[in-house]
C-alpha cells in the first residue's frame, strides 16, 4: 500500500522478528494506514529498560514494533482497547552492546507499517523535566552526568542547575530537531542552549552547529567550584506540544573536527580530534568493512562518551594527510591519483595547497567532502598551473561542498587549493578532497508518490506493490538491472526490461498468498555491466530520502537517507485488479481506452481509484478514473503525442480502495503497451466558403501501413452550425472528400483545428488515429449590387431673352452727356 513517510535503515536485529512479536488482542476489522506521530520517551540508557508509548491512529491491530538496528529487545507489545487504536505500548530493553545514537522504530500492524519514529540511545541515566522551572531563580536541580527528557512549550524556557568543580569539563548537548518529530511549517523546534554562572553571565552558548545540525552543544572548562545553570529554549522563543528534547549534561568530550575525515573499509585510522575545550587528542577509529551511508564514531575520554558521533567518510581511496606549512603553492603537499587529501583550516588566514602530476588530456574529478562529514567549512576549490594561473574551480556544486572536473592541458604539475568561501577557519573546518579519474558512477533513489511523501512497500498476501526509482547515470549509459537480496521464498522483485535504459524505472514486489505476515529486509541494488567489457561492473543501492521536518517555504530542514527497503507482508485484501492487454498499438497522435478489470470478494463493493503508475514515453493518461461501487470495469483514456517513442513498454495500474477504516493500495501485473507510427499521413487543402454555402474539403492520403477492411473517418473540429458526413476509406484510398454544409449563422473567420479521427479495426479492437491539421475559412456573403434605372433628362424651360440695348445716335449721346454735367454742377 502507499505509505506516507518511511525511514529505511539497516535491519540487523539481535532477535528475529518472530521472537520480538507478541500476540495481542486484535479487532477483526482492517486497521489500515497505521499512523504514529509520537513516541514517549524518545530514548533510553544503555543497559536499562524503558516503557514506551507510541501515539497515533489506526493501531488497534498492531502486532509488533520493528527495530531496524541491533541492540534493542522489544517485549510486551499491547494495544489498549480503551485507546481505540490511538496508542500502543511496549517495553524496550537497551542491550549493553547497543549502538549509541538514533534507532528507527515502526509499528507493524496486520495491514501495514507506521511512519518512522526515533528512539535515541545514550550512556547517561534519564531524568524527566519537572515544571515549574521557567525562571532563572527557580531552576530544577539535577545531578551532573544525566540526560534530561523534557518539552518546550510556547515562549517556554527551562532552567537546570548542576554543581561542578574547577578544572572539570562541563559539556551540554541537545537532541531536539534530530528527534525527527514530523512537522511542517515555520514553527519547528530549533533549540538554543547556554551555560551560565550564578550571576547569570553566559559562559558558553550555542544555537546551531554543522556537527549537530539545528541542535546545539556548549562546552567549557569550569572556572571555579560552584553551581552552574543550564538554559534551554527555542531560538525564537517558540515551542509547542511536540517540541521535545533530550538534554545531555556531563563531562564528556565534544570535539568538532577530525583529520583524517575518512578512510577505506575496515581500515583502522589514527585520528586527531580538534575543537574540544580540553585540547586536541588522538584516538584510533576502525571503520566498518562495508560502506555505510552515515558512519560515526563516539570519542571517549576517562570513561565519558560523546553523545553525538563524529562522522567519517568511507571509500576505497588511500589517505594523504596535509603537511604543514602548505599555505603557499611552493609548500603544497604531494598526492597521487587516485587518493584522498585530508586537512583542516585552523585559522581565518589558513589555506591549503596540494599538488599532483598529470599527463596531457588526463581528467580527474576533485570532490570536497566536508559538510557531508559535518564540517563547518563552506569549501571553495581552485586548480592552478605551476605559474599560478587559475584553470578551474568551484564553490557549491554539491551544496555546499565543492566539486570540479579538471582536464590537464599539458604534462606537468598542477595544484589545487582549499579555502573557505568567507575566509573563515577553526577546529571544525576539516575536509577531505577525493581525487579520482573520471569513472562511471550511479545514484538510485525512490520517487515521491506525492509531494514530500515517500512510498512504503506494504504488500497484501497474493498481491503486488510497485514503486518508481530514479537512476542518475554519470559517465555511462545503458541498461541497469535490479536485484533484491534478503527476501524469503514467495517474495520477488520484478523490474521490466523495457525500462532498464531509462531514467525512471518501475520496481514491483510480488508476494505469494502463503507468505507469512511479517517485515523483511530487501537490499535493492542496481547493477550495470559494461557491454564492451563484462569485467567492468558498477552497482549502487536503492536509497530513500525521507523529509521529516519541513520548514517555511517548504525548506528541507531534516532529511534522512537509507539504503535498505523493508518489505512488509500484510493481510490479504478483498480486491485485485488487472489490465486487459491491448491487442493493438496506440499510434502516434492517437488515443486508446485502456480497460481495467477488478476482481471483488463477495460483499466488497467499494469504489476503486485506478491510475497508470508510469506512462509509456510520450503517452499521457487520465488520473481521475475509478471503478464505481459495485462495478468491475473502468476505462482509462490514453493519448499519444505525435513524437511518442515507438516501442513496447511494460505498464501497470495503481489501485486504491477503502478497506475497513483506511485505504489499501495495490498494483496490477505489468502489461505491455505498444506505441506505433500512425498508419497514414494526410495532406489537407485549405478551403474557403461563404456563410450558407456548401464546400468540399479534399484530403490527400499517404498510406504507411496496410490494414484490412474499411476504416471509419470522422472530421473533427468543424465550427458551430456546420456539418459533414462520416466517411470510410480502405488501404487503397488515396483521396478523401468531405462535403461540408454551412448555415447563414456559421461563425465567420479562419478555423484552424480540423482533423480526421480515423478508426482502424485490427484483431477486433480499435486503433484510433487523430491526424490534422486542416484549415477552413468562412466569409460573409459578398454584397449584391442592384443597377439603378436610367432617368430621362427633364426639359429645360427657355428663359426670355433680355431686351437688347437701344443704339443711340451721336446727337443723343451728346445730349445725355450735357445732362450729366448739369446734374453734377447742381
């Protein structure tokens, strides 16, 4: 079934699961989706037994507590009936040889696994915080060398007092964020601790540190005999009901830096520890024979043990330790290739140089391992030639560690320099630079089933469950095969060949009906063999990343990575699903309805939600399909892009149904889906028509794949108020004509989305093509021009002519002139 979150830790139990599990009273109904949100207390002391309460929901059919590390003996598992599935109790005895630090626990029910909760193991006796202790003047008095188990509520401050003698080391360290209490939002618990004297003067304080993440530690040499105050609070004076802590107080060492910071599997290192208030010291550290994701060593002095380990990196490379002084290029420490250069920047002025001999065109990768071993350095690496010219460099390629690939331009000596981005240094600025030839590398991780949610492999008897894994290939390509070790008979892993060369691979776990209900460890490993050299083999474990605490803006605040996969067998469920394998391909640009059939036990009629786990390349599918209540079939619409990969792919569906009081998820068996090239090409002619007029759309056909019988053709995408008829074609058809009728109200404009849906029948099933694109323009009818009748000219009436002036004689003209002169004189 689909889980919400899960830690995958190494399952090496001192007792078998069968001997741990105790029979308890169980309700007969399914209690699916078991949920655990809290464990109290969050830890215990080596050699002691503690009663632990797991709080959550749907825990009434719990059968055991699964521990994924050796050293814990878990007994008396009970689910109190009055708690109605909200609580499980157990007794945990911490054996004398138990590993210190975090142990991941999960409640297993008959129907699944709960989320992971963390149980910390320490060396100090545990005492409970007692309120009121929020005032400096009214602290809780405790003995030295204890672990306090407490909680910070909103705006809460807890004070404790211890007595200490001059010259002693007083160390305080907290586990708060690292308890891994699942949280999302800006108000996660960010502890702040301080050591104060009786005058309330801070002698040492800490909020965050690279070694302990957003937890902190403080350590000092006691200046005089007396009482000392320990303060713990949230850094922003926040806090809430889930802000629990384990506060270690004692005289244990607290180094922060190590040189070297790693070594070869099984190697015994002479390690120099830096940063302890009592001074530097050396101890031998023996590394495990197998590479681990996170190996750490707890330093010991005078019988007192550091409560948080110092991290060490494990690889096959031999170590080279820096030789001081090496602050100048001329003082560089010589290394060979391949090897690991180890050093520390002890002051703000410190920089370290190393040198290596290289041939022309030789390539190396320089990988700074610093924050990955909990160093405070924000590394920067630069490569120089023998004249001091910078040739390559990097700051944060591996966030915040540095990585660079360098190719030598000529034979000679080359130098690399390690510095801090801000020019800082100190006893916690250690580093390791792994210098290797360019070689194939691979990382494999599980995919979220939804945002921030990782899958749990919980498989009902007789069913299947599948996950997706992403493969990051470097410096090679090709098929990766998957192998699962440590699984009993009746459980097998299937990884389809069709996906082996891709970046995302489905992995399906099959469980036979007769496999016992239990949790089993699967070491899932991806394996690549060079097709040109079968002696070159590369393997990588399947890792899972669990986001436990998510901060503001969805920042990843607390994440754990694990490289093993617990496979849990749960009770048989009353339904199963399968895909009816298509007898025909889906073609490029085409569609298909994928038929899914459910088998239901009598009396089970809940709806079943189905979706394709991983679509074939270039194919999409609906994600909102369900088999309705009481029904046994559903169709999942598929559509293929025009450039979908032409290949066969193994696909399956994920099916989820409500069973009892929760959801159960299974997968169908894999079915092959084939993507093929479309059977024909079409060439459309652009047409234009006036509203209300008919028009023919001619289409040229190029047949690519012969098919038997007639194929139906529909013209899709016509605008409103236009119609045509369905046509038929055969493999001999080369031209198709659709008669299109328009109306006076058909929309004017260019219509660009015409395509033909062609249905070919093959093996009794439909192969549906969608092939376009045609264009059609609808115009308004041209205006009708009517000629005006010719008008006859109207008769023009003759106007009477003006009388012609009288012609005067000469004597008459002289008389008129004389009259005019007399008039002027008067």
